[in-house]
C-alpha cells in the first residue's frame, strides 16, 4: 500500500477520491494530458494494492476509495498520508 501511495499522481487521485467516487474519465487528479496508458497504470497499481475499487459503470469505470477497509486494516495511516500530502 505504501508503494502505491508513494507516487504523487496516485496520491492526488486518492486525495480526490477521499471526497467520494469518481468516474475515471472525470478524474482531474491524473490530468487531461496524461496518456490513457499511464492513467490505467496508476489505477491498476492502486487497485492491486487494495486502495481503490474500480467498477464497470456502463462504458466507464467508477473509482472508489476503500476507506473503511483501509481504516480497519491500517488505523490512521490514510489520514496521516493525506494530511501530509495536503500540507506538502
């Protein structure tokens, strides 16, 4: 999980998802100029680390932060990482 959150782009995506689910095409954290392959890679890393859920929603993907699961497994870690990123 820490590796997945070590990348600035992925951390910004998690920060955006902390406000609620986002459709991948509407996700501003990864930037509109970011190639689709790079966006897919970042989502894959976060999904495989158990940080997010990526669900098919029509022809799109809906990304959701697994906040409750992460807080149960690593109490306070996500809040600490996000607050440090917000300050930094």
